[in-house]
């Protein structure tokens, strides 16, 4: 089991701030594919991965990052500096 967190417009599109899921995904990319296949709202939220950043256990990473042992995956839009 792992926690999946959604921030900003991803949370708005999916309609949840977080959920606990059971997954067989080996990488973040595989997890995204599993989520996309669930419902249209997930497919919409993850339609443009160039506009999505990901962190595994609060470490910024890439979509090819392994999920072995991960407890949390967070998806969010790119941060803008200021």
C-alpha cells in the first residue's frame, strides 16, 4: 500500500487530495498508466506529463524512478520561483 497525493490542478481534476492504493507498478510511469486506466478524470489529469512533476517519499524524481519500498508518491505542477 502507498499513499498517492495530488496537488493544485491535479487535485481539482481528480477530485481527491490523496488516496491509499495497492499497486503492482515498478516505476512511477507504470503507476501513472495504472491511474490513467482507472477513470477518465485520471486520464485527463495525466494527459500531459510534461506539465507534471513527481516526488517519491518527498524526493523530487523522474517518471522512471523505481517504486520498490516507496510509501508515498506525490504529483504536482512545476513550481514557479519568485
